[in-house]
């Protein structure tokens, strides 16, 4: 009986001790929550670098530690706040992981979940797909698991499948990031589970997102709200439903019209992170939010998207820049070259630049480059406003168009009501022009010399020898 009394007494003491710990933790958590919100409010006073540009549209003050808004096509930065500070990305890391996978794997590849992948996460805290060790899923299903369900063990399994180990895959991540143009990132895990050595910047994350959203499959998956994991021989469980957490998706609290795709992230150290893409009016924008508090990562993104679509427009340079000259590298002419009425070179009609509605095209400067040109690209022209990059355009050889002619129609005079052809400015590269004329001159000189020699041989008479006894004579023979 004494044992029983002591036993219950000890258990009561233990119970009281744990209750004390729980109660003492409650006010602490409230204080921490208040601190996070206060920090976010303080961050609104941080400078927005793009707001310092003369005549640039003023962007919103937001509570994110770092944020960036770029045009997905040109890469032009429309809004920047602290975009080069190294911060923790959390699960938006999975954009790089899946981008690598879509380029390294075949669509029909099967991804097997090892026991190491299953054991790599905390099943009570980390997002997961809920499949068992040994299960094999098609690549597409795994991509849905990672991008919709933010499944950490799926990212781990994918890394093992591609590189054999997470350590080797991390090397591939850093190599890929560098090739894309990232300069201040270091990736250690494929899923973004916290590691002090795993970091990126808003600028680098925008570069990764630009590559990610250029892939139609990845963009489609990242814009999916709900996905059910299919049953197969190695994955017999039914009803595994994955639901995306982003509130920007259709039907959610901050659903954004024109949203292409989105990916959330969160750890205690990283706080809320978010990468999203939206398209309106011929412009496709990418927004990155780092270190923000819920739900402001969504409201920040909505504010920045609205800012971008309301204050910027896409300008087709080939239609507006008709008097382009620069550094004497090109010149314009209104006369035909070598009897041809077609331009030798032309600006790519599919390229455009992003222009703020607070400035005009006359305020824009340009710079020409012959580096890193493709086989059909003669040069590239980059456009700037006060050293702010607005986009680039390619100068290519003019496409040949076969003339349309109706052989059954009689040749008639041109109607006076026929539309007058648009005046087109021809861009000529001086170096290539010099080569062209040199070649023509050499060819003409050769033909002239050859013809002269041939004519001389034709007119020159030949002497024929005739023998007569002890003498021989020459007679003229033509």
C-alpha cells in the first residue's frame, strides 16, 4: 500500500511538472508571435532600391525581408528590395530540384522510395506523400508530390534516383544554379529542410524560377491545387490526397487571376517564403518573397503583381525603334543595297522590352554586343533606362520569303490604290559589309583578268613552220 501511495505521489509530481512547463511555454509562444509580427512591421520601413530610380513607378512597402519582381521573358527587374541578402529558402528549394529532374529524367522513369528517403524526415512535422518504403512512382507523380504536396521524402527519393545520394545531388544543384546565373546561393538539401549552410537570395531564386516557369509541365503542376496519388503494384494505398498550401490558387483566400504557378515554403528559421508566377496582358511576371509572416507572403505577392501589371508594358522594339544607330557599328540606309529592296538584317519581331509607364522610349539607351550569339543571330541589343536593364532584342539575318505570283494573271500596272510598303530601315554591320564588298571586288577582278587573257589568246596569231629543201619558212596562221 505504501508502494502504491508513493507511486501515485510521484506521478502527480511529474504531471504537475509537465503542466508547469506547458503553461510557461504558452505566454512565451505568444511573445514570440508578437515579436515576429513586430519584426515584419519594422521591415516595411526598409528601403526599396527600385524606388530610388528617377521617374520609376513607386512600389509598395512590404514586410518581407527580401522581395523581387521580374519579367519572366526578359529577366528585367521591376521591383527590388534587399535582393542580394543570403536567406533561407525552405521548400521553395524544390523548384530547383524539380527543374533538374525534368531535364535529367525521362518521362516514363520510375522513382523508388528507399528506406533512407522515408527515414530522412520527421513524419509528424514535415510535409510528405505518405507512401511506404519500396514504393515506385512515375516521375510525373513524384513531381506532383513535391510541388503540390511539398513532399520532403519525395524530393529526397528523387535526389537519390538522379545522383545516387543527396550529397552528390547537392553538387548538381549548385552546378545547375551557377549555370543559370546564380551567384550567392549554396544548396545542401533537395527539399529545403533547414541547414545553416543551405541558403539563397531573392535575386538567385528569381533566376531559378525563371528557368522553372519556362517549362510548361512544371508550370502546370505548380498551378495545381489538388492531386490524388494513383494506386499501382508497389503503392496500393488509396485516397492519398495532396493539397497545395498556396492561397493564391483558384478557390483560395487570395486567389490571383492569371496565376501560372506557385510554391510555398516554411521553416522556423526561414519563416514564410513564396515564389509565384502570373501572366496578364502579354506580360509574364515572377515574384519572390523571402522571410515574411503568414498571411502576408500572399498579400505581398498580390501587391507586387498588381504593381507590375499596372505600371509596366511590353514594347515590341522592332515596331518602334525604326531609326536605330549605335557606336557606328550599324548604319541605316533608305536605298537598296546591291539592287535588293529587302533588308539584309532585321530585329527579331518576337522580342520585346519592359517599359515603365512613367517614361517614354526616347528615354531609353541601348548597347550592342556580338558575344554569345547563336548561329542565326548576328548581334544582340540590350536596352537600359539609367543603367536599369529593360530587356534585349536579337539582330538576325532577314528571313527569305518566296514571292507569291499568280501565273494565270496578266501583267498589269501597279494599282494606284495598292498599299504603300512600310518604310524599313536596313541594319548593316560594317565589318560584314567590308567582307562582302571585298569578295565582290576580288571576284570581279578575277573574271575581268580571265576574260582579258582569253581574248588575247583568241586574237594572237600562230606561226606555222614549212620545210623546203635546206630552208624553212614561217607563215602567218590565224
